[in-house]
C-alpha cells in the first residue's frame, strides 16, 4: 500500500475538490487577514533595504526585456480603463489628505522634467531637496522670509537655461517673489541687483 505525506494528501484533495478547497482557503484568509497583513507590513519594514534592492533589480530586469515591459504597460492600461473612475477618485482623495506632500512631489517632478528637456546634468530627489531646505534653515535664500517646506520653490542658482545643473548644490529654496524676480539671472547677478536697489 502506497503511503502519502500530509502535503500530498492535501494536494490530492484540492485537485479532486477545487471548489471546496477554494472556499476553505477563502475562509482561512478572511479569518487571519488582519493578522497576516500586520505581520507582512512589520516584516517589510524590518527588511526595508532588502526590499528596495530586490525591487530595483526587478525593475531593471523588466526594463531590459521589451516584450515583458510592453505586456506590463498594456496590462496597466487595461486595468486603468476598467477602473478609471475609481482610480481618479482614489488619486483625488490621496491628494486631498496629503496636500503638502503632493505639492512638494509635483514641484520636484516638474523640476526633473524641465531638466530632462534641456538635458541638464544631475538629479535632486525629494530627500535631497528637504536637506537643502533644512540647510537654509527654512528661509528663502535671497530674503529673510520664513517658508514652509511645501511652499518653498526649487530655485537654481545658475539657471538651467544658462548651463546650470540640477544637482542639489545648485538648488536653493526661494519664496515665489524672489524666484520670479530673479528670472534667468544667476545668484550673483540677482544679489548685485538687490544691493544696488
């Protein structure tokens, strides 16, 4: 007589009764859902660096395979089309509850896009931008005005249009008034103009 392991017995049952097995798995999942989600979140937080490395490698592999990348993009497009209204509502709700964070993200994204368009060297992440803001003590680099992080504008000391980079060393926080008045002048030119006035 052939002997089966416990795993083999369960697998045989699942093959013979797929609907019952599916219902049983669903009941178990619903029973332990909150516990499992909390455990998963705690594990991911404890191993954050490993997950970042894995995600980075996985993204690089996906980008390296054009067929897989095209399939993934098609899948995302289809999902968005099927759930368009829900996705729009979700994004609006997120933007409403995280207004300051979204505002900063949009500023950083806009600066990156402009930099890409003119092929300027360098990048500045949100964390680096926060570091520059803190370096200036939360004040405008050109006037004594105190700024909130979400209202500070990313100002390029040497404008991108005049060969400046998007490296953090070339970026300072500025209030909207100073940033608009400075225009395409360098920091030195703008400072001389302020002193002359």
